[in-house]
C-alpha cells in the first residue's frame, strides 16, 4: 500500500538516502528542506520522479501537510554547522519537533525522530545502552545540538503520553557514506578528502578516542524497520555499528585505502568532545531484527569512490 511520507531534512546526507529508499519501496515522498546543510545535488535525480515532491521550508516555522508517516531528520549534524548558529540549531530541534508532532497529531500519522548518540554526552558508561541517561554539558559549545536533541526526545514522549501520537525515537551513531558534504567537518569525510588531496590528516587529540562507524545503508534499514515496528515499541533505540575504532586506526585505514602519502598532524581536542562512543544494540536486535551488515573497510571503499568523483 502506497503511503505518503514526509522526510524533513530530506536533501541532506541521511535524508537523501532515505527519500531514495522510500521511493524504491513504492511510497510517495515529500522532501522538506531549507538547504542550510542540505544539497539539491543529493536529490536531483529524484526530481523527475512522479511520486517525489520537494518543498523548500524551515521546520522552525509551522506548515500544513497531509501525510501518513513523518521522518523528522531536520537539523545540522556536524559541529562546524551546528555551532555556526547555535540558537538556530536549538530552535530547529525544539520548534521543529513541535511543528512536526503537531502535523502527526492532526493527521494521525506515525512519526520518527532522528535523535543521536550525542544525547549520551561524554559517557561514563561504556558501551552505551538506551537506559543510560548521559553526561552532557548544558553550557558548552556542543550543547545547542546535544541538548536540543534531548529536548526533542522529551517532546516526543510527552506528545505520546498526552495526545497518543504514535512515535518512534532512533538514536543514530556515527554514520558515513556517499552524499556526505566534503567540508561538513565530520571525521570520515575529513580524513577521506584530506587523503585524496594529499593533505595532512588533521587528528584532534592524541587519536586514542574511539568511535563506532556505520555505513549509511545499515542506518536506512534500521530506520525503515523501526517505523514498521509494533505500535507499542517507541524506542529510544540505538542504531549503530558496535565495532569500535580509535581515530588513529581510522586515519591509517583511510590512508591505506586511498594509497595516500598524507601525514597525520595533531591538534588539541575540541571542548566537550566525547572520548568514547560505542552503541549497545541488543534492543535493536531483539525488537527490529536489525544489526549492521557492512564492515568499515567495505564501507570506506564505497565512500572513497564517491569522494573521488566529487572532488
């Protein structure tokens, strides 16, 4: 059965992949984006599709739409972008959540919130289960994003309890792949672009801090499965690859796969940058029968091919 699906932030990295998958699955898709970080090039091949509609709009402002499902992805997700206008970042998370939840309430639509592993802050529990409440600074330079996403989760659960809106909350861990912005400041794109250009690879801190990297196709599978899950299952649920790597391991792997002569240079670790990040995915396995299928090496090869084309 064809559903009408709204994807906010649909021209962004994750959103463009999601729009493409939803169309391939036979749905009608409304892509909403203000193009602050989204890029029309990411979805230009979708524009002629008879069931694809692009709407230029900022989720901070209300909008009236009739839809069956909503994926709320709108928010800058990389530090340089979300710290560029931190007030707008918080407003996007909070007002965007309210405006999309209001649509879901009026239309009796299911709605999924793209939350983040950043709600855990610099964790004191490792790996991070969904029950961990986090260690987040409310006053630091990352708080506009971290606290904005935490507040959005609160709003989702309050709309669920108070108005009976059917919600799904996904906590996304580091994701990479084609359609990433080459200058978005995220570590995988940074390393790949620097290596391909033969520039020094910038390592913040001593390189021992860890992250868990999932390829974009695995994330999209998790999002689709969560939206289709039983109505009683709201999340939050971690979607990420539990394989943990140090930043130094990632840099060396990128240099190897690009056959680059780049050298690694070290700079101070940014304020409030988490030292560890690794998801516990038992809940996703149990409720969604989901687990990542693409390992880091294979995903990096696909990503490097994409970046070779665009740079």
